[in-house]
């Protein structure tokens, strides 16, 4: 379809004079909850089904890679190795991408109700609802990531956790704080104390990005790695109850989802890091977005029982 304006192309956008529409990548999944991208594949957790699924980006049928997990949720990949939270199984498990399909993975850490996960390749950084932990990726003793007594046990539902250059960054859904702590453990430094609740957090070489959920608006913020100069670069409407905005970055842009009450579904947007351009809607009218990921050509997301993607501008 020919177009001259993004508004002509909902639920997609106008790119190069033609509408670019979201593409159904995989459907009929069993409560998918987290996804990662490799050079050639998309992998995700089926939380209720207990499987780690994989599918070629070139197009194929999704197949179970790891089976028999207990509430697999957050999934991360580093150097060809997968790690995931078994939230109902109170553990962290792992598998190599080169392992045969249909295995059961390997449990490496026992943790009570893990919900968020990150790694630097040597250490796992684990969030439960109230505490942050660290453990070797090879298994072994679990230790506290946060050593300050005022913080210990007072993390108010971690919304996101990630690692960058010796620091672990995290955001609190209920507590409303974006903060960082040394990967070796220590006292957190607050980057931004709210306002309101927070969604996920993203970090790359250019700085930190996060989403705040306020009484009547939802905002995207950016700052340097120390939290200086925090600036709101986008303001949207009020999000639906219990919605957790998602955010990821690449070298050029910030991508985020918001399930606002006034837009009739979730919208996924792209805002370039340089310049004063308006955040562009890449997909609109989506079912509540559970997770997002980006590569060099597409933005991927989980909505309901499906995995979708849209080509980047």
C-alpha cells in the first residue's frame, strides 16, 4: 500500500512510500514471557508450558529447545550460553545453544522465586521481589549483591536488571528508584528516585534509559551512567493497571512499549538518540506487550500467545 504519512498505515508505519506492517512470527505459544535474539534465531520462554523455544529468523516452525522447566521466565544469552529463571522451580538453569534439542538444561543455582536476571559472562545477577543476588555462572555459592543494610530486603519489586562495564543497573516497579551497584557487590547509588513507579531499564555505551509510571502520564528518561542530567525525552498517557513498560536500545535509538488507556492497545515506539525528532510509532493497537528485543533489522515483541516483529525504518 502506498503512503505519505504514518497515520495511513496503522497498525504499522509509512516507510519509503509504502506501509510497513507488523508480522506474526510465531503464534499459539503457552504464555511466552521473555525473548532473546542471536544472529540467526529467536528464543523465548513459555512460562506455563515449561519450554524454552527457538525459531530461525529466516522463517520456520518454533521447536522446543529445552523442556520440563518450572515457570521459566527471564531469559538471557551470553557467548552462546542461555540462562533463565525458573520462578516456580526456585532456581536458575542453563543450556548451550549447541546442545541437542529436547534436553532439560542444567540447574546451576538455587534461588527462591527469581524474577529478573542479567550476566556479564562470569557472574549471574539475580533479582527476587526484594533482594539482589550474585552467583558464578558455573554454579556455587550465592551472595548478596547489595551489602547496605538500609537496602537489604527493601528492593520493591525489581522491574529490570542489566549489566554494563562493571556495574549492575536496576529499576524498581513499586519503589520507583533507578539505581546502580558495583558488580562485585556494594552500596547502590540512586540514579533517579522516581517519581512514581518504574518500568524496565536499559544501559549501553551512551548512557541509561528507563520508563517512569506516574499518576497521569508515562515518561521515558535518559541520563549518563552516573545519573547526571536525567531528562525526559517522551511523555505518553496513563498506562493500564499493572502494566510494565519495556525498553531496549541499539547504537542509534531507544525502543519502548506503553500500554496506555487512551490508545486502544499497546504501542511500540522508536526515538533516535541524536536530534529532536518525535518518538515514532512502529506498531500500534497491540495486545499488552510482555517483552521486546531489537536487532539490526527488526523490533521483536511478545503479545499474548504470539511473537511479532516489524522491520526497522
